[in-house]
């Protein structure tokens, strides 16, 4: 679906971060062991949420998901369209769609900290939880 969206919507193709580059970024930002997760968990999450694309976008009806971690506008960012947005990361959703993922990382860590893990992300729950994810970091 995300691949289709990337092809169907002009201007939605952001930087697609390579697997090993993403592993290095996550390690550098302290994701290993963060809230009981591994870099492999986060790699799987990012693959299934955004396909490693910094400009991934998904319309969920009343809310939208933005960026490489698919951060939701109802709770975490403000897109000016989502009624009752909590904006818990105090960030404009549009800032989650650029190639600089520093702010995405801060917000994703806030989400994981508040949830004590990765359960807010359906991509992780449906494709990663309880599975052997070593292939996501192998060779990096």
C-alpha cells in the first residue's frame, strides 16, 4: 500500500534510507534497549510503517500518519486538520515529512516511552512482535 501511495501521489517520494544507514542512525540515537526494545524491533517497525521513506504519509480518515515512523496527527503532531489533536510532541506534522529525522526520532521515543514499548504502532504489532527480527540488523 505504501509503495502504491508513493507512486500515486506526486511529491510524496522522500529519501528512502538504506537498511544499514537506518541501523546506524538508530544505534547512534540510543534505540538499543530503549523501553525494552531492540534496534531490530525499530527496523521492522520502520520497514512496515513507512518502507524507510522519510516522506511517507497515510490518511486514516479522521487522522493521518506522517514520516518515517508514521506519527499520528490525533495524538502526537499538529497538521491543522485533525479535530481534537493532542499534539503531544509539540510539532507540526509537516516537519515529520522532511529528510532530517531528528525531530521524528524525538517524537517516536516519546511515544515509546509513554507506551512502555512499541504497541502504538500497528505495523510493529502485526508484523514484528514476537518474531525473530535478526535479519533487520544482520551485516550492519
